[in-house]
């Protein structure tokens, strides 16, 4: 009977760890880890997928933007529009402006006079430098257009250079510079070119003998009067406030550098070095690269591990759907050829494009001017989008602020924030859980220690009983 009691008591105490003690720290760590790990793994898996989708969507939009912008840049370049030329660059030079092809060329230009600006120069101060004081007070500049700026001259800017900097910072269309030469140091004021851009200067100085006191239009020397540039273009007279003229000929910048009423400058355009066939082949190749990337990102795969990261994202399906309509979208309102499909570009089942060069060659032979106008009009309009206008339109529709792509991006960004918050909350919950477990097992350890003492006492009694029985 006594032997059986000893065996049972020892087994219970051994199971509780009364003899060897319990490593409560390791036990708590194991229990917390067992609770945390599955939940943390589920959240981080979601994070990985969500971050991949955010990145893939951003990449798709960036690729579309790059494609549309590159197309606009290529079509507005000399390769497809031709190169502008001037027969006398000493009088006028020309360059292309983006957005279209210059029209009305060749043209004959005569530069009668250049645009000039009002320039005032103050009296030179002998022995002065840019840091020499000009005196305190104020200086007021008034333009013919009605703008006024009053500069207070005090200890912070009381010098030639300080006053010049303050005038330039006023950004009123009048600039000031400090000139130092053998005559001394002076301020030079210059307005914008054009007859309408005159200005006056008045000052109020604390000392009548200071430099500032002499900074008045009536007291300074005017070395130039404001005047417009005067030109004759194809026999018609024009005036411009600037020597840089952007609106005399569409999409052509004319830079006037000298006047000569006896010289006629011929402005011409060379023919493009690339053909519309070159353009369409490059367009199809670039478009297919974009579409193949979208196809890869949306592929179903054999299972979830091989599916594209954007598989099942409806916004991307909408994006592909809009892109697939470009071959049937009307680019021109007149002529025999109005769509890309009309000139041999077809959409494949996977969304990529195919160019039928035989169909294109026949179309180009039949109406080269009409196709050029359809693909690359001088100016893109609603009725004559052109290839660049088409892609800009598709891009704008896809990237609408209230469109599916933007909604998807917002949804994934919000999910990213939510998952981050869930991980933070998990950390807080597990910290609380660890604290509770530590408290529980610490109390248990105390009770086990007491039980161990009781066990020792009982063991002594049992030993004593066994001795008395024997």
C-alpha cells in the first residue's frame, strides 16, 4: 500500500516539474510564437501579394505614359515632320515647336527692325564697388501695364548689389544689374522688349546727395527705347513684342537676330527622313511590348503560384479592353482611310497587333497624303486625332481620377495601410498575451515551489511510516 502511494505521488510531481523546475520563459515564448506565427504569416502573405499588385499597376501605367509620350515626341521630331531651315541665320533662325507640323512653307521673311526694351543707366559713382552704400529710402518702379513695385532700401540691402537683387526679386518685368568700369559703378535697369513694356522709376531718399536720390527716370540716361519687332512675312507686315516669335507660322519658332530691310530670308522645310510605314512598324512593335507585359501580369497560370500578379484585377481588364479598340477608332473624318484597320493593322486574340504590309503599301500608294494627315495631322483635333492624339485620348480615359485603374490603386494603397496596422495590432496583442502568460506561469511556479516543499515533508513522513512498518 505504501509503495503504491509513493509511486503515484512521484509521478504527479515529476509531471509538474516539481523536482526539476519549469522554464516558464521558454514556455511563454513557445506559446506566444504558436499563437503569433500563423496570423503573422497570413498578413505578410497578403502584404507580399498586395505590394506586388501596387508595383505592377504603377509599372503598367508608367509604361503606358512612356509609350504615349514617346509617340508624341517622335511624331513632332524632324524625322517625321522634316527640318526647318533659314537661308540667313545671321538675320533669323528657325526651330520646330512640339505639337504639330509647320504649314505654309516655304515663306519669305524680311526683318525691318528688332524688338527693343527700355534701358536706364544711373550716373557712375567713381571709386565705388558693388558693395558701396546707395543710401536709405525707397525706390518705386511702375510699368506701362500698370504694375508697381516699391523697394525699401535699409541696412539689409543698402548697396548697389543689394538694391539690384531686391529689384530682381520683385519680379515686375524690370531687371537691374551692377556695372563697374573705368568710369565707376552704376546701376542699369532693363525692361521687357516691346512698345507696351515701358517703365518709369522714382525714388525717395533720406539724403539728397545719395546714389538713391538720383535713381529717377528723369535724371538717368535712357540708352534704349521700347519698340516692337517689325517683320514682313510673305508680303504682309507684322509686329511682335519679342524677337522670339512662336505664332507667325504654326509649330515654328523664329528667332530674330538682326534687321536688314534689303535682305529676304527664305524659310523652308526639308522632307521627313522617315516614312509612315516606318512609323507604323515601330508603333506596332512598341505597342506589342506593352500588351505582352499586360498579358503576363494578368495570366491565369496553371495554379495560383504561376498566375500573373494582376490576374483577376478588373481595372487591368478594362485597360486592355480600351487599348484593343484603337484599331477601330476613327482617326480622320474624311478620306478613304479613317482607321488603323483600314490601312492593315489588326488586333490579335491576345490583344497584340499585326501589321499587314501589303495592305499598307496599297493604301500608301493610293493616298499617301491622306494617310500622313490621318496619322500625323498638323494639329490634332476631335475629328482628326492622329496617332499621337489617339494614344493620349486612350491614356487619359484609362487614367481618369474616378476610373477603374485609379480606384484599384486607391484600394490597394488602403489595404497596404490596413495590413500594416494589423501587424502593429498583432504586436500589441502578443505583447499583452506574453505579459498575461508570464504572470500566470510565474504564479504557477510559486505554487509549484510550495508544492515541492510539501512533497518533501510528505516524503519524510512516508519514509518514517515505512520504517515503522518494517
